[in-house]
C-alpha cells in the first residue's frame, strides 16, 4: 500500500508538471518582453538558452512527450463498453490539431489587445494549446481503459467453430465432388465437398426446403452418369428427378460415355411412360428361399415393417409362408408360364379348396405348408381366414389394371449393372397413389438389388430420395456389402425417426452405423441433432474471460473441448448449407488426424443450371395407346386375360 501511495504521488506530480511546462512555454514565447515580467526576465533569459525553448515546436514536442510518459503510468478502471473511436481516436486527432495548430497564431500575431496587454492571437494560442493538451491527455489516458480482448465480439462462437476444409478437387473415376464455400480465418473460402468413395454409402438428411435434392441429389445424378455409372433412381415426385436423369443420359450417350446403356422407366400411374417387366421370372426365383424373401419384402413394405409379437407375429409369418408358396408354385408350374405378380394376385383370390389342392401338389412346399394342411384337413376355416385374410386384404389393394399391365411384360432385365445389358432405371412414384405404388416398387427393388449386388458388374448408383416412402428390404445388408460390388447407395430422408418408423429401431441404427458418408442440412429432431453433434465430435477451443474490479483488471485465456458443430448450428442451417462427414481412402499413415468433416454451403452455378433446365426434354413414351378409350380397352383385355389364365390353371387341376 505504501508503494502504491508513492506511485500515486509521482503520477500526480508528473501530471501537474505537464501544465507547468505549458505555462512556462507561454511565459517564454509570449510574455518574455512584457512589462509585468521585469523581475522574472533573468530567469526567462536562462530558460531561452535551453534547447527545448529555442523553438516553439520543440517546447510542444517536449510537453507531448511528458503527456505520453504520464499516460503510460495511468491505471484507469477498464470499461467493457469503451468505444475506441469516440474515446481515443477523435480526441487524439483534434488534440493534435489544436495543440500543434496553435502555432499558427504565434506565427501570425495581431496588435489588437484583449485585456491586460494580451492580444487576441496570444489568447487564441494559449486557449488552443491548453485545450489540445487536455484532449491529448484524455485520449492517451483512455487507452488504458480499453480492453484488448475479443470479449462479446464473437457471440455465436463462429471463429472457434470454423476450421480448415478441403480446398482441392479430389476427382477420381467414381468420386462425387460438390463445389462449396466455407468460412475460416475471418473469410469465405472456396473448396470441394469430396465424396471420394460413394460405394461406402451416403446418408442424406434434411428437413423439407433444406436443399437436399438441389444441392446434393441432383449433382449425384449428373456426375455419376457423366462417369459411366448405371443407375436405379427412385423419383417420388416423378418426373422431377427423372427429367434430370434423362437429359444427362442423352447428353452422355451422345458423347459416348453411356453409348451402350439403355434407359427405362417404371411408372404405375402413367403407363405410357413405363416399360413392362416381370420381377418374378422363374430364373429370378431358383429356390424356395428366394420366393420367401420376395414375399417377405412385399408384406413388410405393406405393413411398414411393424414389429409385432405373439399371435399377431404368427399370423404375419403365416401370410409370408402362404404368399411364398403361391409365388414358388407358379414359378415351377408349366415352366413358369404363369410366374408373374399379376398372376399371383389372381391366384390368391381363388377359393381355399382350389388354392391348397394346387399348392399341395408341389413336393417342395410340403414342410412350408404343414400348418395350413392341418387347419385345412380339420376344416378350421376361421384359422385359415385369420392366417390368410390379412394377406388378401393388403395384397388385394395392388390388383389394379395398371399393376397387371406393367408387371406382366418382359421388356428388360432387372440386372441393370450387367456389362452385357446395362441400363438406367427410373422408378416413379406419386404422393397421391403412394401406398399402392410403394409396395410394387419395393417388389422391384428387392429383386433388382439382389441381382446387382454381385461380382463383375458395372458401377451402379442406387439413389433413393425420400427413402421413407419406399421400403428397401434388408437395405442394411446391401449397404454393408455394396462397396465390394461397386454399388453407390444414396439414401435421402428428413429425420432419423422416419427411418426408425420405416425399418424399426435396430435396423435404423444399423443403417446409420454402416453408412460411411453422412450429409445433413437443417434438421429439428432432438435425436437427429444429438447424433450428428456427437458424430462430428469435439475440438480444443480457446475461451477468454475478463475480471474487472475497482483496483485491477485481469484477462484469462484457457482451452477446453467444445463441439465442432453444435446442434443449434445444425438446426439453423440455411437452404443449401450442409454439414457432413465423409470417408477417405487414405493410404498414407502419418499419425495425424485426417479431417473429413465439412460445414459449408454448396456453391452451384445456378445460372448454368437454370439454362440447362430450359433444355430438358419430356420423358420418353414407351407405349402409345392412342385415345383414352383405346387405353382402357387394352388394360381391360390384359386384366381379363390374366384372370382367365388362372381360371384355366384351376380348371386343369380339376379335369
């Protein structure tokens, strides 16, 4: 305390000495020859011999130096709301202007007296010098009140959460590269979101309007087709994605990239724009296990994979066994002549006597049908109705003329990645008829994924935007094995609870675990946000604290682990902004962490895309029915023909 008191006395002395030197300057330069200075003239003459008083600006420089020295020792209380411009720069500027500008009045004296022998110019010189000195003193003292800290300048912790991202284009024969912008070191930088290995599956999440399709799905389609991929594309709002795929198919077919690849569409609403095909061809069902898996996929797509237990689960499995038996029987009878899904739909609508008499004739179905045989022999028709009635109700909804038409032909092979017969397949859907179309589409996908998930095939992209509207049977197994068979899976959804609702919690967790590339736009669900925040992890962040009391101010700096991308930032992402974690195939190990995380805005050339959209062509028409009446006639004839064929099959067993 004694030392502090001595320092205060020294500070007060130096501050008083500033104005003493200023007063001495006035006496030496303004009043040296004044009559009232007669007694002090010897002292003034001695002062004039000192170097600083031989020129007025030397004196001012000396006074200014004293002000600086005093300001260095100032310990003012810190002010959090201190404005450097208002409290330092402006006073310092005008202080310099007044203090040194006062020399103008010294160099241009006037004879006009103000009072006591003081002229107007002398008064102006003293006033401006004094005011200037005071302003300079205040400005320099205010420097000590200013806190050189970033406190409250980064309210949202943007700087701590910004990080270096990939600036280089990592282009490979299979990569998907999205140009993007990211913020780092107080500036926006250009880079690329490089999905170097799309065969390790990509999970795309984002609420409606977050820009999933425009920013990610569309570039996936364009770049994969440009690199010669075959593709299965699910278009929930046909033809939004279909038009893009068809335009780039034609573009790349013209330049030779897709020279030998064909283009197909499956559409149960507009059958003019649809190929016909048969997912239950006998060669697709070599064993009873294949028929059982097909039946299971179809029923699970209809029931959305509800996890049931007890008696309900028994009846569900009974329905699967019954449907599998019908499928397998038709695939074996007369060389698979009636092995189509429409024939199966017509077959299960026969009477129980007729159905079981035919099914029991197939030796391979004896074990599978043993529960039905017991109930049938005991005339337990209520039990049979409970086992099969649910199946008839659910599957019966699919028996439309359009379904019978599309699924009873054979225009192309479902193995679209076959080097001998490659193709692009667009699977269309419509929100208005989603429940019926999705089940048929699930039947298609189940058979197709089994065919393409094999060796020695061409690279194939499986793009399913709005995936909760389509059930993909055992998609977790497909993702897990797709890498070795060059299948690039992209699943788009809005929130993780949709995935859990569609596939069940365990399967949804497995999908999230095995998808190596995760891209997300804005999401709102707590589970989704928590999962993403933990996925991106934590990094060391610098934290700063300021403590101010009456005697001193202390600034503390420390490091702590903080979320790299907090949940709140993910929830507030704008359209086109994404966060992502991708898988890199890094062959060189140096012990350092390889950053594969992104927090960026996809930077597409919107003008070029708009111009491209003007060139889009209509989807191809595969069947021209003529008038609406002619179309109905063709559909009715096909519908009747299939039902008659099943009647003929039944009659054959009773003759």
